C-alpha cells in the first residue's frame, strides 16, 4: 500500500497529533507494513522511525512503543516476511524425510511472491552495504530463524547446517532475482525445488 | 577475449599525456590492480576510467585501449579474481569423483584470501545495487565462468547446475564474510569444504 494513500488523516510532523490514527488492533500491522515498504523503497539508512510512523499514519511514539529502535523495527519487518513462529513448526513438524523439500518450497515461495520479495531484496542490499543492517540480520537470522530450525534438528552442528541451507537459498535468490542469470532466472520453481531439496535434506537430516 | 586486449588496434579518446607512464609489459597488470582497488573502495558507480587511469599512473586512453568501456574494465577486474582460464581446466581436469571438492576448495580459497575477497565483495555489492553492474556480472558469470564449467560437465542442464553450485558459494560468502553469522563465520574452511563438496558433486556430476 502506498504510504498515506488511504487519505484518511493528514500527516503531522513534530508533536503528537490528535488526528493521527492511534493505537488499535491493526496499528501494529499497519506499522509493520509501512516499515517493509519504507525499508524496501528507501533502503536501510534512509529509513527513519519518523518516516515509518508517517507512512503508517501513527505517531512515532507508537512505533517506539511497539518495536523500540529503528533496528528493532527492521528486525520485525524481516520477521514478518518469514513468519518463523508459524513456519518453523510447519517445516520441522512433518516427516523428517521431506524436511529438505518443505524448506526449499517455503523459501522459493517467499521469494516468488513479489510482495515478500521486494522487502527481502531491500534487506539483503542493506545488509551488504551497511554494517548496522548486517548486524540486525545476523541477530535475526541467528536467533529467530536458524536457531529455531536448528533446535528441531537431530544432527551434529545443527546451526552450522541450518546456515549452510540458508546460504544456498540466499545465493539462489541473488542469482535468480537480482543478477537474473539464465537459465536459473527463468527456471520453473519446481525444477529448482527438485534439485535443491536433496541438498537441504542432507544438511538438515544427514540423509 | 577482452576487447582490445590483443593490443592490435589502439582506441584513442583524447590525446595521451606524455607525462603519465605509458605502455609497457606491466601497464595492463597495473591497470587491472588499480581497477580492482577502485571498484572495491569506491563501488561501481563512483569508479571512473579516468580514476582508474590516475591510480594506475597511466593515461585514460591506455585503459580504453586495453579494456574498452568502464563495464569492460569491471568484467576484467572480476575475471582477474577468478582466473577462469587457469582454474576451470584445473577443476574439471582431475577425477570426476572429486570435482565437487575441488570446486569448493577453489571458491573458499578465493574468498579466504583478503586480496581477492575485498574486490569480490565490492562487485557483489555493486551488482546488488546497480543494474549496470548486475548486467556485467550476469554476462561474466554466464559467458566466462559458468559456461566454461558447464561445457566440461556430462549432466543434463549443465549451466543450470553450475549456477546452483555458484549460488551456494555466493550465499556462503555473504553469510560468512558479510553478515558474519556464527558459527559459519568462524568455521574452519576445511569443515565448510567437507560439508559443501558433496552438494557440488551432486550438482556437477549427478553423483
């Protein structure tokens, strides 16, 4: 959604406005959506809590209340793309023989969807060019996503293995969606999943 | 072959300066070193042929003579990091049962060496943020490195498979050297090679 495109209330800078939409069941969601859009369109360093608040049509204090600092909003914006709390149990919960395929299918699905791809690319770009963003991704990747996956694995060095799996998915995203190297860029997602699933399977289950 | 690298037909843009060090056995090498440093330190868009010439202490016309446009200097600067003409035969020339390990060892070796890592990181950053750089990498990755590897493979979809292998190496480089996600960032290179070699082996030999 375009920032402020709903046209419901004027944007104010400076002191909290009484006209800004305040707390409510969807204020948190609106802030996260605005954060994803702002980080995707402006990059990490040009995005501010104030700008996110403006785009979400809330007061900046509410952004701080829900998320804290800019880095914490950034981490939450990454998390909303991956939904680890929902996804990790779904990936690890089924038969251990198909965990590689489920992980490959999940990652390719996230990247194939333009709505989640744009913010993820922005995050990756930011992390490659700004240490602050790299630090957030390092913390997020480790603590939230990979370690949750690693906890459910019955292999030696589970975090190391989860990182190798993640590295492959990140590299595919870069070659396919950013550099657009053919034939990978135009390959059927199912063909990629079929080739990559056994790799992830070996990393995550040693089989 | 790099345009103009045969040295047969000089391109002239502006008149060569008499004060700059001119052509010689090491002028080409000096230009490439300067280009790697300039692209690494300034990024793709802030690097100019004129700046590279200044850093190499040659006239800009000589840079054009050897390499052509800025994009062609960029491609040559990537190539000098990978040395595909030397490396591809060495990787593909030995026993086909160890091709995965040789490729893993070669890539990790290139990235472990700070002298080649810095320009490669700069290239990756540039390609993620500038379409012009992505286009060069796309052309280089495809035409020079991956297709040379693919030509030597006896598998279906060799370029697709070579790209999957490359994507894994790129992703490992990003997680290990840029984001520095632990434990991958501190892992012994031999441990990474041991885990990744069977993946590359399957992609490149179907075994």
